[in-house]
């Protein structure tokens, strides 16, 4: 995970993380294991934006909870600046990693004023007195493009875009190193999404932030991410820089996701990804490559053996079609 020319540890690193739940099916059913995240390794350098994409249920939000310390991995490690997450104080972790969630209304306490919501992290950590905390709130409201007069307002009195700006202000008031953005624009109107994305980009440059940006929308990820990791059934099946992924994606699943992005060109209609509607059951995953039942290029080998990560360009892909050790007749 370390660059040979840069021995500085990544700001955030995930090493072979697996998360398995015990799930009961039906009233009288037996418990079965559900592996939401399967042996995932990722790293984020300071200032990067890693876009994590995939369909609903692929494990993106579970991974976010692990990174925030809300869930413990079944196995593997999460490291911040080279230090294991489990060994860090919970309050210290909150100083360094903050979340921005999908729904700004449900993530904000409706009974608290905007000033109380944004200043809460400062009060929990005992930073400053009441006067300095109020000043910090006013300064942060200005940073996210909200007037100081909203300090005494409540979430219900604000629009969706304004509420998300409040959530961003709350996340940044502790000056964290990493921000986990879990679908931060999907609950907003399209007209407001671009404003929030532009704001996140400006804040990243101004404060030197590192983002993990989770989304199912590749068009949104293309706008903000410097690298992209594509997740399918708990695995990272492709990871590379944003330009390479959008110009020459390697994995058939990534290619299908890219085909699903709506185009403004008139007359083309809704695109057909040719994936069908059936997402595999994570309790009973397919044999071999998990994507093979939906893959138009699957071979008998794909049904029998899981692919290994193959280095490609500035990343890797998990696909037999790109593995030089796969016999040529299986790659055709």
C-alpha cells in the first residue's frame, strides 16, 4: 500500500477489511453469515478524493461505518496516519474523521437551533468558551455560504440544500483531516446538487481535506473524485484514477455502470445496462466470480474460480479477462 518514493503513510488506509453479520432468515430460519465487506484494501493520500461507487446493498455504507468507528470489522485493519483505528481514542478519532450523511434532515436534530447543531462538536470536546464557539459557528456559516442570521433557525425552517450546508459546517468545525461523504447529494434536487458538489470541491482545496465520497451516481463521482473504486457484493472489483476509469474502464461491471449514466442527448432515452434486475443474494453469493451471473462475457472459469486482483494502469481490476495467467481461450 506504500509508494516506493513516498514513505509517508496514507492519511487513511484499509487493510484486508472484512465485515460479516449473522442474519436470521424468517421466524424459524437458521442464522446464516452475511459478508457485507469482503477483504477490502484501499488507501487515501492527503488531499485525494476517492469515489466509492456501486449499486445499493454492495457494502458501501457498511464500509463507511467501519471507517467512522461505528462498526468494528470482523477482520482486517483501518489505519489513520499509520495508526490502527482500534487503538485510537474515540474523541480523537472524531477530531480527525467526520461524516456528511445522505439525508440532511434526519441527520440534524430538529429540536436544536442551527448554532447548537454546528457548535455541538466544540462543546463535546471542550474547545473554547461560549463566545468563541459562537464566533466559530458564524465563521463556518460564512465558509459554507449561509448568512449568520440562520444561527437561531431550526432545520425545519431551511431548504434541503441549506440543511446540507449546515451538516457540512458541523463536520468541518473540528477541522478534520478526512471527511466521509455518504451519498451527500442524493436526497437533494438536481439543481442544488451541483451547488453542494462545487462547495465540497472548494472546501477541499481551501482546507486540504481528504474525502471518501460514496455514491451510486457515477456522473457525480466524475465531477469530484481523483480516484474511483468500484464495489460489487462487498469486493472492490476495479480501482484506478478517475480519468482512466471513465475513458477506458476494464471490468464489465464498471462498463455496465457507465452505460447506465443518463445522457443529455435527446432521443437516446433511458440506457439499458443489460444487467437485468436481479442483484445476487449476499447470504448465498454466486460461486467463482460474484458477477458472473450478470456478466455478458462470463466463461466457465468465471463460474468456478474467483478472480485475483490484477495490476492495471494506476490501480487494479479483478477480472479473468484481464489476467495474463488466464488461458487465452478463457479470455475470448
